[in-house]
C-alpha cells in the first residue's frame, strides 16, 4: 500500500495558492489535485482553507492556521 502524503490539497478548491506550500513542506511530502471536497458541493467549506493532513481532512479559517498545522506535522 502506498504511503499517505503528509499534505494533499486541491489547486482550485483548497482556498489558497498551492505554490505557497513551497518551503513549508517537501515536494515528496505533498500532492495537489482533486480531493473531492469542493465548496460548491459543500457550502460549509466556502471561505475556508482545507485539505488532507496525514490522511485526515482538516478545515481552518485562515491559511496561517492551516500552515501552522502543516508545520506541526514535523
């Protein structure tokens, strides 16, 4: 079974410019693409920052909060 990437986000729907991950997480530890959690499908996600961290879906109010959770992954 393939190892779960530390960070998985959608370029379109996660709520921030995914190029900002550069320097925050190693390229081998993150992936971008559809995560099947669109704000269009789930209105509660509108205006939120979200993605998968170590396989767990995480929703934050700000990208700073989301990036702090990424930093805490180690």
